[in-house]
C-alpha cells in the first residue's frame, strides 16, 4: 500500500513540475474508517486505516516540502479524529 501511495504522490508532484507550474497549496486530506468493535479489527484493517490516514499525508507533505522551502512557502497541517 505504501508503495502505491508513494507512486501516486510522485505522479502528482511530477506532473505539476513537468508543465512549469509550482505547487502553491497542498490539501492532504484522507479519512478511512473501519466501523466495528476495536476487538474485532484485524491487523490488515488497522494497517489500511493507518496507511490511508497517516502515511498518505506524510508522503504528500514529504514530496512537496522542498518545493515550499524553495519558494519560501508555508505548509499547514490539520488533523482531526472526527473526520
């Protein structure tokens, strides 16, 4: 899953630089919720939730942070457990 997310992020950031535009804003928003009892959650379910909600945002920000530094931009991250 992480490799798929990394490839998607690279595709997006590469496309913006390939057409001569910089990145002005990043919205790294994701929410995946597995409803049910915590005790019944499988490890695969847990890893899918973490990969979607945390790793996807991490990879997006990591891929764009150098562009923001170069252009003296700012990045703002918001997290919520309520979606």
